[in-house]
């Protein structure tokens, strides 16, 4: 008789975390596209995916530690991609705020009276 080792299942949160990390990279890179309003939509979506990947990666690591499931690498991928993307978006926001410290002179020109 052949002895089979029980296969460990992959943690579901780790898989979702790595998928959210991949979607984070895709939406962050699409924000560079020269299409109007793409940057606002894509950067906000990448921030949401990054937070999801980051949070699910940490919960997956905790679950993996207690249940002895596999998927530790997938969880770390989600944590690293999510954390680095959140850091990059915060840097982009800091650069934008430093270049445009005051929008008072821009706002009156932005509204066209009807």
C-alpha cells in the first residue's frame, strides 16, 4: 500500500491577497495612461486594492500560523505589494501637495458661470 501525505490546503485569504496585489499593480500602471481622468480613477482603485491586499495578507499570515496551511509566500506578496503601493500613492499625494500648496487661485478660474 502506498502511503499518501495529506495535502495542505492553500489559505484562501493568501490567494485573494496575491490577486488583489496583482490588481493593484495593473490599476496603478494604468493610471499613467494618457486618457483623461484615468489617473484619478486608477490611483484610487489601486489604493483600495492595496489596502485589501495588505489587510488580507496579514490575516492570512495569522491564519497560516495557527492552522498550518500553505500560502505564506502568497500572503507576503500581497503584504509587500500593498504596502509599497500605499507608500507610492502617499508620495504622489505629497508631491502634488508640495507643488500646489494653495488652490485658491485655481478654483475661481475652474468654475465657469452659467
